[in-house]
């Protein structure tokens, strides 16, 4: 009887330990996912801003060159 109680207690402790480990893993993974999402959105926004800036710069440069060399 005593061995069965000890075994039952060990099973209960293992169950609680596994639940705690699962909860911690879920918290860590959700935090990592949130950081990854924030980082990727920030990089995407920065990349699109740089592309827009480059596009504007190219058009402005072309206009200046056109005005300078192709005067009517």
C-alpha cells in the first residue's frame, strides 16, 4: 500500500512538472513569436521606405539630368 502511494505521488509530481514545463515552453515560444513578428514587420517597413526613397531619388535625378542636358 505504501509503495502504491509513493508511486502515485511520483506520478502526480511528474504530471505537474510536465504541465509546468509545457506552460513555460508556451510562454517562451509566444514571446519569441511576438518578437519575430515585430522584427519582420519593422524590417519590411524599413525596406519599403528605402525602396520608396530610392525611387524618388532616381526620378529626381532623372529630372535634373533632363533639365540640364535636354533643354528645349
